[in-house]
C-alpha cells in the first residue's frame, strides 16, 4: 500500500511538472520577467506562493515558466542518450568480437568520469546555451544506456526463438530488428525514467553555473543561482526552487524503479 501511494504521489508530481512545462499560463498567468520594485524580497504568502525575488518578480511564476525550458533540455538530453546508447549497445551485443571490445572500452572510460564533470567539460567546449547544455548532458549519459542495452542483447540473443530464426536462414539484420531489439528495449526505457531525474540535476547544475539561457530568462538552476546572494535575508529564493527540483528528481526516480520492477 505504501509503495502504491509513493507511485501515485510521484505520478502527481510528474503530471504537475509536465503541466507547468506545457501550459505555464494556466498555472501562472503573470509575466515572469516583470517585477514590482516595491514588492521585492517579499516572503511566501497567499499572493506570492514562493515569495518574490530581489527585483520584485513573482518566484512561483518564474518557476512555472522556467519548467518548459528546463524540462525540454532534460528530455532532449535523455533522448540523445537513449538513442545513441541503444544503438551502441545493440551493435556491441549483436556483433561481438573486436567491435564489442572497442565499444565497451570506450563505455568503461565514459563511466569512469562523473556525469557532471563530463557535462561541464563538454558544455565548455560547445559554448553557452540551453541546447548545448542538453547535448552535453545527453552525451555524458550515453554509456549507461549502452551498457544496459548490451547486457539485454547478450541475454536475448541466446533465446531459442533467436537461434531458430538464424537456423531458418533469416538475415542477421532481420533477426536483430524483429527479434532481438523488441525484446531488449524495455529495461532501457525503465532506465530512461531513472536517468531523467539525474538529467534534471545535471541540467539545473549547469544552469546554476551560468551555462544555460541568458538572464532574465527563467531556468530552474539559474533561479537558485540568483538567490544565493540573499540566503541570509530571502531563504525562499533558493530553498523553494531547490525543493521543486528535488521533488521532480525523486518522482522520476520512483517512477523509474516502479517501471523497472514491472519489467523484471
């Protein structure tokens, strides 16, 4: 019962976050860029749920309108990692031999480098901007998907129906696309839900460091960065956006684990 309640709560958080990203004006009709100097640094209240920032902008409105940019970058990063990792893992597990050894050595090197460190190095090379942040995070996550996909392909290729297909003279690429891939991708999709949470953290961290969209465009990470100079007098500027990010990350992790158990 407790587990089901956790999944339901995680699903509700995910739905709200998606709603913010798709329909920000429905959840917060104000202008995220407009501020009222007379109302700067107001604490959370019925009028301003998350308080206001240092120039009087409603922080809840900025969080809602920033969800679209932050979650789009996260989704792009996961999509890049999912597609590239699936292809590499499929090729490695199906071909084997020298190709498998070469791909896995590259994967081992990538896994040895922390995700955030690699993302930071890549975005420094690519340049500033939300798109480059998404690409950098996506590339840093490829190795995880490649490893999981390879292990699934190695398991499935030993199944009786795959051996029967080879024995009946079916071409190798047909076996790969019609038998191996459809029976290998589900654990990778479950991993995508888990890695979505990690990607939210990585995208927000790079945005916090100033590699994302230029101010005053709201992004979740940059909102926390804007509030770090006011921790002593306006705790809500960093605490409340941070709690939202934590809630989304935990929800993605919970949904990912639930999906993984169903696959098993």
